[in-house]
C-alpha cells in the first residue's frame, strides 16, 4: 500500500529525544480481520482521527501501541474521567525561579506536546469525560488541526505527523454517549475480541513454553465463552482477551480451574454467570 509506506518513510525519518523514544509502543497487535489493521493505518496516514470502539481487553490500547511502533512515533496518553479538565489536556501555569526572579511559565500538557512534536495522542475512554470538557479539542480534531491555548493565547498548528487515536467501550457503566459533534470528527472502527486461529497464534507467541494441554484448554474455553456471549448468557467482558491472558499466566503455576476462577469468573457480577464459566472450564479438564 503506497500511501501507508510513504507515510511510514516520512515518520521513520524523524528524530526523537531519548525521553520521547521511550514513548514508542512495543507493538504486537494481531488483527482479528486482515483489513482492520491496514484500514486503521490508512486513516492515520490521511491524518484522520481514529476512534476504536470495543469491549474491555479487546486490544484497543495494544492496537494504538502497534501503530506507534509501525510509525516509530511516540504516544502521549490521556485517561479520561469525570475529573478531566482543560488543564489535564492542555497544561497549566506554574511559577518558576529564573535569574532570582519568580516567573510564570506554562507546562505543556499531552495535547499540546503531541501537536507540536508530531506524536500520537491516545485518548482512552473518551466517553468517560464530561461533555463540556472535550469541545476544546474540536479545532484540533477537524481539518483545522490547530488550537488557541486559552491559558496563554498561543496559536498552535499541529505538526504534519500529529495523529489522534481515541478508544471507547460503548454502553459501559459510567460512560455517557459520545457527543455527536465530537464523534463526527472521527473515523470509527469496531474492535472485536480475536478468536479462532488468530487467538491460537497469539497464544503461541505469548506462551511458547506452556504445555499443549493448557493452550487447548484456554482456546476451547475462549471459544465457549464467546459463544455464550453471543447467546446472551454471559456478559461481554467474560470473553475478554485480557482476562484469558491472566488466566493462562496464573495457570502455569496453579490448577487451571482456580486460575480461571480468579481471572475470569470472580470478576463477573452474576452468580449464574460465574457458575457457567467454571462449568465450561471444567468440561475441558480431564
Ligand atoms: N488482537 C490482539 N492482539 C494482540 N494482543 C491482544 C489483542 N487483543 C487483546 N490483546 C492483549 O490483551 C490485553 C488487553 O489488551 P488492551 O489493548 O489493554 O485492551 P483494551 O485497551 O481494549 O482494553 C493486552 O495484554 C493485549 O496484548
Ligand atoms: Mg485500554
């Protein structure tokens, strides 16, 4: 894909400070469908803000980190909460001592730093933020790619590489539906849990030394969990890849059923669901 390669060449040609290099992601995302990964790269190459929608532990953060690695581009992260305010996004004024005099200086926040340095801005759980906070970003996210810093009056035009990736878990407790004007500025991708052969491949990569039986157990259980989620008998997070990963890690050192209990079943609210997970797991253990 010429567009992606061209953009990658440009970004690989940039130099970063040692401090910023530490913000480059490790990579490792496996795309559940081939074109999800390339389509995200196309959107990023075209400087379109990317919105990743998916349940917890689906690899949204991993996908953003892998984009960072692909472009060798540092990531500035923001975790949204109801407390998120303009200062957390843009930065704040502080008093510094310069030549024996007190002076007011502005400490740049993640948005401004990412815009100036051409980093990726990763906005996690964007629908957790209060709806009045994010409109500050409207001019950053649309074709203007600029911002007037309300604290200093400075007009900032984004570096050509500057990219935005946001993540949401729609319908999750504590979230509000995303404001239309904000959502409208994004290109939006559904990020499902990986399954089947992709999951097998990921487990091979992550647990090369684990016994075959453990691989088989976890992959079979993953299949069952996803099936039960589809049937509406389990809540979506029961099939979280993150939880399956934790269960596999624990199971290398304890009985798999206990590992599955701690990492998956115990985290579900509903007693029936807990029981179902353990029954499914037990059915694969000889
Ligand atoms: N498609 C995937 N490819 C690689 N790793 C994945 C994938 N999906 C989930 N994971 C792994 O599961 C864990 C949770 O992923 P994460 O990106 O933190 O999820 P999210 O941000 O969607 O909640 C991580 O350890 C991640 O490596
Ligand atoms: Mg995440």
